[in-house]
């Protein structure tokens, strides 16, 4: 059942990616557009999961701190990512982002959570990493600034996965349940992004198209449910299994979503990466 929930989570991530591309095609990738999206997404996520909790508000200082860290890391790496994307380095950005979310929690699980190390899973990790690189290969300009920004993005996205895992498995501090924690991260995301949006001035609140506003509650539902399922997985599956599965599954289903939802053509590199991800993911099951 845990593996089924992880698979559903990765499918939802692929749908979320497709919706986000629709938003970006309308609103662009500027700082204000990114903060506007994060602010509304956080607000709708908090409202939706407050309703799902039965309108009950649980409190845990530990969960609040962890939710704050999750939101902060996500917002910072997304803002830094905009600087990388402006230089045309989407390929290298994707490699560092996805690799960080997979490799760091894998290492953390072995070193600090006493999770099992096997050569089979290490082989799966290497295969999925190769798939990430192949799927994003292209011409990149590796200036010192770009490498520094991407390295920070690598670390921050890895910390997002580690914080999520730590919250779910802690026995030292009282923590809220998964539904409330998603609500916590939504509240923190709304507050932090909202502050940044206020600093952008009035233009930060203007949508280019009204349809873009309607996309934010849709992404809140999709990404919120996906994250909720990941939290359940983090509670029951080792980090050395969960995050490589999410990375491999995301590549597979994002490629399929791009083809069938956005009518994108799959390149030879993408087909090879999907095949590698499928093989690498099987090694974790």
C-alpha cells in the first residue's frame, strides 16, 4: 500500500508540473510571478487541509518550526532557480534540483537513521541519477555564479526532503499529523511569500490573465495531496527507498504528462531516461 501511495504521489506531481507550465506560460518566470503563485498556493493549501482536518487546529511548536523551514527552503530555492533560468540554464538547474532531493536524504537515511545500505539500491540510485542527467542534457554555461547557485539549490532541496522525513519519524518531540503538517507548511508558505510579494509593490498582485488565478487552487489540491501521500510514505518507508522512487517516478510520469497533456514530443534522450528510471525504480521495490 505504501508503494501504491508513492506511485500516486508521483503521478500527481506530473500533473502539477503540467499545470505549473500553463501558469508560467501566462505569467512568466519573474520574481513577482513566482511569489504570487507561492502566496496563493500556500493560502489555498492551508484552507483545503484545514477543511480536511475537520476544522480542527492542532498545535505543535516542533511542527511549526519544521513547516517554517520547509516553506523557507522551497521559496529560497525557487527564487534562486529563477536566476539560473534567466541565464538559460534550465538543464543544469533541473539536474541539481532533482539530484539534491534524492541523494542527500539517501545519505542522511544511512548515516543518521540506521537505514539499510544495499548494493542493489545503490545501483538503482546511480541509474536514476544517470537518467536525470540524460533527460536534462543540453548546452549549459557553467559560470562560477551558476555553479554556486545550483549548489545551494541542490542542498536546499535535499534539506526539504530531510526535514520532511525527520518530522514524520521523530519520537523526541510532539508532532501534528500529516494533514495538519501540510496545513502548517501552507500557512508558512503564504506568510513568507506574502511578505516578499508586498515588497514587490502593487504590480506584484496583478495577473496577466484571470485564468492564471484559477490555476492556483488546482495546483494547491494536486501538490497538497501529493505531498500528503509523500508524508505518509516518509513515515513508513526508509529515505533510501522513498526519495529515489519519487525522483524516478517523477521523470517517468512528467514525460508522459508532457506528451499526452501538453502534446510535447519525446526526444530520444527523454525516452532513454524514462527507460533507465523504470529499471532503476524497480531496484527499490
